[in-house]
C-alpha cells in the first residue's frame, strides 16, 4: 500500500499527510496550473461569512471593486492558485479534507476546453474542429486547446467553452497532441445568441442630497451588484430554480429601471445559472417572470 506523502515545511510546522486530491493539486501547481478543491457535487466551496454575496468586493482578478484579502478558497475559480504554500497551508486544510475532486482554471494556464457533453457533440467536434488533446468525461470528452479566450455555455447542443473566469474538473492529462486554439472555437462564442434583455425604461429619479450621480449608473456599483448576483447563484446548494428567479428579480429591481443593464451583464447571470444546470428555457422563464412581477 502506498504511504501518503508528508508535506515538507519549514521548522516549527508539524508535517501533515497529503490526501490524493492534494497530491494531484500540488503536481499540477508545480507545472504552473492554478487549482482549487471541489466539494461534493463537483462545486467549489461556498464563500466564508466575510465574502458571502461578494460583500468583500471580490478578488482582484474578478474585476470587481476592492481587493479581497481573505486567505480561504472563496470566489470559486478566482481562488485557484499554483502557490504550494497556500495549497498546503492550515487555512485550506479543512477544504482538502472534505474535497471530492480537484478543479483548475483553464484560462489561468493559457488553455481552452471545449466541453463535449454527449456522443453527438463528440461526433460534431470530430467533423468540425481540429483534433487536439482529448480527456474522457462521464458522458463525453474535453478537447483541450493551447490558448485562452472568453468562456460561454451552450454554444450549441451539448457544447460549452471553458477558458477564462471558469473552472473545470481535473480528469487527467488526456491523450493526443495539444493544438493551438483555432478560429473555429473562437467563432463558437462569437456566434452565441444574446440572452433575453429587459425592456429599457426611462425613469425620473431624483439625485441624492448634495447633487451626487445616480448610483445605478456608477460602473463600480453595477459591477459589484452583478458579481454578487453571480456568486449567489453559484453558491446555491438547493432550490436552484428558486434561487435563480429570486436573483434575477433582485437584479432587475435594483438595475432594471434605469437602463444600465447590458446584454453582457445578463449573459453573465445566464452563464452562472447554466453552470448550475439550468437550461436556457429555465433562464428565460425566470427572467420573464421577474420582468412581469416588477411590471417592466
């Protein structure tokens, strides 16, 4: 039986034993791959109380206002790191003890994954895309290309593109030679249809006392609101349908009347919901119901 590998740390630290997931994470980190633990259900660990609903402002690479200095594995993909001291430190120890899998940030290591979710999607890829390194998944394959790009879900039936600002489960190195990211993959995201957009309404809102600008049109205010909404959906562990609807409702109630929402903002909310297993139809229904509830 293989003995667990002890962590080598500076004098004064008691060595702890590595479990299989942490060993895998350290092997990947040694190659410069940013990694994070996943809990049951193949989802990231929820934010700590200080970071819940992105109250901390989010991590800097999430492009939200204010840096987050929390050392815990909060903020899903944005917590991914290749720093072995962080991975083996006492703050992450509990997460690794509970971990059910290892994930990595593809865009953070200059990669793009075409996630093919079923046999028909694999057949389509073999016909339409350049061959590259392939990793078997439960129902299909991950095709991995060298190069990063924006991510998008449901670019066609059973096909997601995972690169920047998302995580992917580590399923092994795969087989085949990795190919440079082709234009055919970039075009998949460019052709993704825009999600339903709320109707634009002009309202007469009085300026706050002192003549300040309407906070709904402050970019940082809106950016933080969208990031908090994404995190609320991502953190849902049950009642996902209800959580998506309530989140859409809250966003529209705050930002839907002043015309500041764009297709890109709505797309981010849809992407978060799709990552939790919601279909486009479910997203459209939740968005429409929220619009109707608010009379927009």
